[in-house]
């Protein structure tokens, strides 16, 4: 992905800030991300990077996380999905 596209995804992941130009504290928040914004950015990058793939977002996320975590020498922990069925009848 290009640097410009990643910057776009970063900007799209940032939450809106009320009265953003009025305080110094708010101005500093443009250079830092909340954890939820970081997670959104990873999802946006995965979706954009594999836009033409028919995979689910979960598969795309796995591929992006493998790349990101590989940079710092870490590995993603495989999650075992379990499907449960609920019934409201007695």
C-alpha cells in the first residue's frame, strides 16, 4: 500500500473532535490514536489492501496482523471459533 493511502486510512479512523481548534490538549490528539481508532485503522487497511479478494474481513485481518506482528517478532494467537445454538423452548 502507498504511504498516501495509509495516511488516508489513518485520517478516516480518527474520531471527530468537538471544538478541535480551541484547546492545546485537543490539538495534541491529532498525533495520537485511541485504541479503538487503532483497531479501526487496522480493519480499514485490511479491507483496502485486499479489496479485490473474496475473503471475509476476518481472513483479511489475519493476513495484515501476521505482517504487522512479524515486524516486531511476535505471532498472532489462533482463535478457535465455536458456534453455539440457543433455543428459547423448554
